[in-house]
C-alpha cells in the first residue's frame, strides 16, 4: 500500500505538565498542564485516529485489528509500540516499570514497559533520574523506608540530543524543564516509588512501594546507546538503539534522500524542520506510519525525524 497513514495525537493533562506542546508544535492542547502527547498510539487509554486518506477517522487500534496486512500480518495481539512527546514543566514522580512476565501476572495480562528517551529540548541546568545507589534489595528497602531519597536516587545532567534506553526495573524520572520523545512498548503500567509528597485534588497520589521493590534491578546497570551512523543521499541516519521490542533511528536531512523501509511497517515523528515524503508535505509535530509494502520512500527538505520499527517475527 503506497499511502502514508498520518495520526491525530491524543493529549493528557498532568499535574507536572506545561504548554510547550502548543508553543513548540502548534498543537491544540486541552490546557496549560498538558504533559503528554500520545502521538502514535493504539492503546485503550489513548487511541489515536488516522487523519486523511482511505482510513480517515479510523482509530489505530481498529485499523490494526481489521487490516493486519498493513502491519506485516503481525502476530502481536495489540499494536506493539507507543510514541509520546512529554513536556515536564515540573518533576515527574520517581518510578519504575515491570517487564512482560511480571506485568502479565500482576497487571491483568498487560505488556511490560521497555522505553527510551530522546531529549528534544531542556533547560540549561536540566537533570534526569536514571538508576539508584542501593547494592541489594535489603539496602533498597531500608533506604526507601528511611526516606533516604537523596542518597538512593542517581541524578545526572542532560542536554538536547541525549538518548537513554530505560529497561524494565530501572528507577527513573523526567525532571522539570525537559521535553522528550519517548518510544515504548504499548503499555500504561507505571509503579510510582516517590512523588515528593505532592497533592492532587488535596490527596497524595498513589504509591506502589512493594511492586516497585519487586521489580527494581539491584544493583543498577547503565545501558548505553548504540550510536551507529550511516548515510543515504543527503541524510545522516543514526541508529540509537536496537532491543527485542524496537529499533529507534534518527534521520537528519538537508536535501534529498531515498531510503528503504527497515521493518514490516515504520513509525515516524518529525521533530525539527519541514519537507516532503514522496511529495507529501510534512512539518515539525507530524507523526505518520508507512505501512507494509510501501517500499522505498523519498525524503526532501531540511528536517529531523525519529523513526522506529519492530523486529517482526523471529
């Protein structure tokens, strides 16, 4: 099928969210606490809609269910990936995600959550939380029970263009002044470990201490990005990470380039600039899918795109 599937995002209001979705991307956001844009999603908690073309107005989950041929006849029960933009005006909670096995048993058959972050922009002194300093589960529990958060949590500086792979079991948090693009498994399972004592509607948000301790990896191990570079025409293609659930690449284009699809189908987000895909105009903030059979595609313009795909049947 030689048709580009554009997606209409779903927006989420969060106590830590801001308004950069409007100022950076021109989105019509629901309010000044918009924390998340579910840009390409077929998840029940934020199901995106196809914009224009043959399947205009159809939810992505429905398209995936009824036209699996567009997605390589994937045997995955649900659309496997979820692409978000996250605007952190304030700190997110300290959290951790389970893997598939733990989520399947403890979260009604849900997928686990492996994710990765590309820093779209951040304040000059911005930081994030990745990892912890406990040597084993006993020390982890002790530090949590004694509220020794400054001692436990690993905080590190970030800059625009940084990339991080967040495996299940990794303690993590996006902090204030950060705008990121997140590629993740299609899961909405988060265990909140610490929330700074914040109140929402006059009450503290729920914590998940025991489940967090269950799944946190001890000791913490850093994962490094792949950082492999290729060229195609006027495009530089950087492979950021390859894992069992996705491969993520960044395409930097100044001019024209012809590229072949990497997966059975491929997801794209335009993160800077504008141009065309096979003559169809695209701009910063657009998100689209090239379905199975699309084949070679031609990019032109001056823009940056993040693209992801699954490995398909092994």
